[in-house]
C-alpha cells in the first residue's frame, strides 16, 4: 500500500481520485462541515448554469420569435437610462434575479442579461436595483457568454472555498501539509467548468452583431 | 453590508466594479474603504 509520511493512504473520499492518510482524513472530516454551505451553494449554482446552457437554444428561439409587446418591463439606470422587456428568468435567489431581457435598439432587437437585486439593499439604494451585465443581438450567443462568465465567477468562489479550508486547517493542524485535503474538498465542488477557465481579467460587456 | 447575494459580490469583483485583494492563503479581502467607496459613489 502507498504510504505518505509513514501513514498508509487508505481513505477514499467523494470525487477525489487519490486516497488520504489517516491524518489527512481526520483533517478532511474537520473541514467538510466548515465549508458545507459554500460547497452546497457552489453545486446548486453549477447545476443551474448547466440547465441554462442545456436549454439555451430553446430559450433563445422562444425569445427571438415571441412578441415582447405586453411583457413586464424594467428600467436600467445609467447614461442613458434604458427600458427593457423581461423575457425569461434565468435564475433566482433570495436577493437577486438574473433576467434575460430585450429591447428595440436602433431598429434591431437587442438582448441583455440584467440582474435585479433587492431594492432595499444598501447597494441598490446607491446604484439602483438593476444591473445590465451584458448585451448582444443574438440571444443564443449571449446566453452562452453569460454561462461562461458565471462559470468564471464560480471559479473565484471555489478558490475562496479552498483558501478558507487552508486557513482553518492551518489553525487546527499547524504542522501538517494540507494541499491534498484542500484538493479533496475542492473536488466536492462538482463543477463542469474547467478550473483553467478562471480569468484574471474582469469580464466586459459583450456586444455581438450578426 | 451591501445586502447582496454571495455571487453578486463575486460578479462585481470579476467585472472590476469592486476591488478585492487576495490574502496570504488566497482568500479574497475587500477593504472597508472600498465598501465605503462603493456605497458612497454616484
């Protein structure tokens, strides 16, 4: 059996291909509940993004062919202010909603992803309760770009989960190397997005003309 | 303090609207001054 630091590598853990030693396994079991909520949020978001991606062709076709005349609308603060029709709810959480919207712009239909946040939040009081995140003239391409952008946000979140585990374990088990435990915990984040997709540069709004 | 969802904050960081730095172990830190800036602008 493979040994590390004199200990047998004998403990399998979910989604991680390696085996942990008894010390690592002990640290792993300490760390799991510390970031359980964050891992749950990560996986919930990753699943929602996969659903959006799977349904993006159908959603795009639906919003492109449908008339927007009688749909509810929202105003995006900015220079200039813009009025958008709400076409589809992409995702919803307690404090925010991601909406696929459209408007007539220079004779063409323009699509946009707008985040609607809690209007009572301190942020919304200053910046308004709507945030136009990206725009494009092709709803399908816009949805693909949105999913890609959200996946890179998820990778930032994942890095933070890893950092939290490293920090907590260093306090509790200061003499151990926690790199494998951190990777094993990170493997509980069942993202379909490749880790190398993390982007250092902030995403800019996407304008696609077809 | 901002009253936002976790992912909204990460999204703001990713888009450069909120400045964050990484601490020694790689954890994101947002300074109080940066939060004040965000809540006092415009």
